[in-house]
C-alpha cells in the first residue's frame, strides 16, 4: 500500500512537472505556427471596444502570421449580416454574439463550444484562466445551457453617469440612490432653463428593448416572462416599472423616443442633461475632450436601485469560433479570441478604451483611480440579471414586438396596461410557435 | 425587300435580355413565392415546412400590415398630387419663352435632388430636422417660431418624410412634364393663343393631351416608388417613433431581416406586388389615351 501510494505520488509529480513543462513551453508564436497565413473573418462594431482591439491587432498578426479580417458594421446590421452569412455557409470564422443572440447561435449550431479548444493543449493557453472572468459575464455573454461557447469581449453594464457640477448647483452632494429619488427629488430640481434631469435612450430599435423597457422592469420586480414563460408584463411589478417610466418622461428632453445612444450621450456630453444611464463602454467618449465638454464634471455611480434591488442593465458581446470555419480557421480564430480576451492583454485593452471582463485587471493598483467607472462596474456585475433580456433564439422576433409597443406606450398611444396586454399576447404567440408551451423546448432563457 | 431574319438570329439578340431578366427578376420572384408558402425563418431552418396559403391569410388578417399599408397610401395620396401640382407649375414656367440662361440653370438644379441617394437624403434629414441642432429649427426660429420636435413626434415625423419625398421627386415630375410640353406643336399653341387668352383653356385642351403619357408614366413610377420607399425613411426615422412612419416596405424588411421570417415577409411582398400591378392597370385604363 505504501509502495503504491509512493508510486502514485511519483506519477502525480511527474504528471505535474510534465504539465508544467508544457505550460512553460506554450507560446502563442509556437501554437500559431501551423496556421500562419490563415485569414479569419469577424464582424466588429463601430464602438470604442472594437477600436481598442483593432489597435492591438498588429501585435497579434506579427506574432502569429494569422490575418484577422475585420468587417465593420453598425450594431443594428450586425445580427442580420451574421445570420445571412451563417445560413449561406459564408466567410465568418468568428461569431460576434450579443448576449441576447447566444441561444439563437447555439441552437442553430453556428458556434463551437470552447471546450473543443481548451481541451487541446496545442491551442489552449495555460494562462487562459476561465475563472478570472466575472462569472455573471462569462455565463450571460458566452454561456448557454451549461456550456461555454464564447469568451466575453466587449462588456457592458449600465451605469449612472452624472454631471457633478449640475447636481451641486441644484444642491445635491451626490447622485440619487433610488429610481424614485431620481424622479421625485432630482427630477424637478434639475429640469429647468432648457436643461433636463435625465435622458433615457428609447429609440425604436434594440435601444428601446434593452436600454429603456427592460431597464424599468427589473428594478421594480418585473420581468418579461414568469416561470412558466407566460407574459409577466401585466404583473403589478412590471406595470409599476412601466408607469414609472411614463412619469419620469416629464424630466427628459422632448422627443426622447427618437434618442439613440449617440443623441443621449451627446446631450449629456454637452451639459444639456444632468444624468444618464448608459453602458460603461461610453466612458471613453465622455472622457474625451474632443467629444465631451463635461470631462471635469463627469462622475459615475451604479444605476439607482428600485424596490427589487439594483438589477442594472446588462449587455455585451462574446467572441466564439464559427462552426462553418474549417479546422485551420477554427484554430486560428480560437487563438485570436483567446489572445484578445486574455488576462495578459486586459490592461492594454482597458487603456485603449475597451472594457475587459477580467476580474484581475480591476484589482491592479491604480486602475480604480485611473478609470472612474471601475468601482461602479464591478459592483454592477455582482448584481446583474443574466436574463435581463431573454437570451433564447426567439429574442429577435420578440424584441421587434417590444420595440413597437414599448414606443407606443411611451408616446401615450396606448396605456401601459393595453400595451403590455398586446405585447404579452404577441410574445406568447412567438413562444407558442417555438414550442415552449408544448414541451418541445426547455424553458431556458 | 429585306431578307428574312432567321429565328436563331432573333433568339440570339433577345436571349441575353431574356436570360438576364429570368435570372435577376423571375427567378427570385418564383423563389419568393415558394418561401411565401412555407414556414421559412432564417434562424429556424430546421423547421421549414409547407404551409400552403397560411402566411397569406395571416398577413391579410394582420392589422399591423393594413396599418402600414394605410400609412403608405396616405403618403402616396398626399405626396403624389403635391409633386404633380408643383411639378406642373415648374414645367409651365420653364416652358415659357425668353428664360435663356435661367432655364438651363434651373434644369440643372432640378437634377440635383434626384441624383442624391435616398439613404443620404434620410441622413441629411436626421441632421437638418434635429430638434436641438437642426438648421430647420434655426430657420423657423428667425421668424419667431419655437423649436419643433420634427422626428420625435409621430405626426411631425410623417410630415417630414412626405416633405422629403416631395422635395426629392417633384423635379422628376417637372422634367417629365416639361418634356411633354415640348412635344406640343408650336403652331397649335399659337393658334390656341389667338383663340383665347385663358391659360387654363390652353392647358386643358391643348397642352394636357400631350402631357397624358408623361403623367401616366409619373403616376405608375411614383406609385411604385412610394410603395417600395425604404432607404430614406429607414435612415431618417427607422419607421418610428412608434409605427408612425413604418411604411409597408419597412415592415417587410423588419419581418424578413430583423425577425428573419422570410415566409411571412415574402407573402407580404407578393401581396404588395399584386396591389402595385392592379394600380398600374387602373392608371393605364383610366388615364392613358393615345394622343
């Protein structure tokens, strides 16, 4: 027994030392050698996080000989562009997945689980450290049904950006802690002389669904669906949230239903609006003197809390290897994804305007002081809801319904009850057709 | 007497055009009809199944479809008469003798709106009609009118897309009608002017018969253009706010490429095609008479 234990111990040590030797030997250059000259195609959005990655790209290409071909696209076109490409077995080797597209991409088998690559010692960087990703972000952005498909790349949480000077001038020492306080106390005090207390981007596209409609559901205890996947929009809590938004509109600029991110961030950046709840990704825009006149007055806090807690907006993108790519392209694509989301590159990505999902980078000395959004972001990622917007394959159809009726509610064309009723009926019709009520599909969102 | 042309030669000359039309026009149309008979969602290709005319019945009973159709025809009914009325006025002015250089300059400037890409017109509108920074609000501010929420208000947004369409396509109508006016024989016009000084009588009985072919062409082309108007509205309002500017083409695009339901979108497109063909036939039967 003693002998066997001893042998086992030696074997374990040998194994560990071999593993350590492999780990120490693994380099990106060596891993990429067989794939030099491979071209991988990927869609990038026109946002700061993508510009940051693009600026870092020459280093990757020089080290690996792999060429990353970026196809730039505005957000609104990115899903359609990728769906058409994947349906036609086209060129994209990497899928850029918004968290609400993950169910769709996985169900259609357009993406490959990361385990295919993490289990391959030739391709898996021993320093990959999946546990270093914020668990909520990794799960929500890249995971579906217990499997990880994508690594978090462009990561957002909703934050409260506020103009400290405007708040001080109105007699406030800090930002509102709750949504009710924002409306009832800050709203009247800050809406005057052509300035507005708050702007909630609500344009009829994904902005209406994600940034406006969902944002007022969750903190008030509401949700899109109940546990049986029936509409929960007529519940007392959901209605409270939707009615709150209607009340809050009096403190927002006229025509807020036509405000997208650009208009909202711009109104705040020009000092016309005192507070906005926007994605962390806009930090770079708001701290750039060329695009913002309130750089010195900019402060950031977590989103206000509702009766059900903070439950801030959660959004972001993962990168996943496309199943339509051939083996070489898949390997090259994985090496790029692994590299651009790595712990080692997280600080540079952050410095260049991206928002990494690596916990370790936010623990580095000086980061919290240098990037004012960090404490609020880290706090938000502890308290987010993965299904802030349902992530199932039917979301593209449902978001269209939410966009239409959410806007009609805001415009007062229908009441919150009428709008929620029609929206719920249409949402349930989509889910019925998909097979959730007949038991053909599991109730996963 | 010319030699008889062989069938092969005729076919040789016709074939490229026929083949191109078949590949570009007829093929996709047949495929659209095929998809319209199926459950055909790009993100659920494993579930494709034959539905018969179910997509058509669901489209025809969908109030959202008819609301979008109503909006499109409202736009047509407002914009087209305005374009014809203003276009005819411009054509009549340009047809007057003695304008010289100004006629050339005006004709050139009339081409500019038409030469501007639809999408660019929409993007220009976004900037010009911006509530806070737009030049339109600045201009009306000079005459004491406060800023108007052009794009964020449902009624105003619809007015803006009508205005933009009239701005872009009135010159086209003017040029077509001007071409029609130039075909009126000079001696006929001179004789009419000796008979009456009433411009309306001359327009109605002398010039209008020569304008009918152009007017029918304008009616058909502008109706078809309005029914498929997409780019300008998409870039300007994206169909919003709410559904205020969601014309039928935007709705089809939304269903087909944002919800990815190609089956229903194809059924909508084919119903739209049928309506367009019926309207074109009505125009030809009611208005068109050989001069």
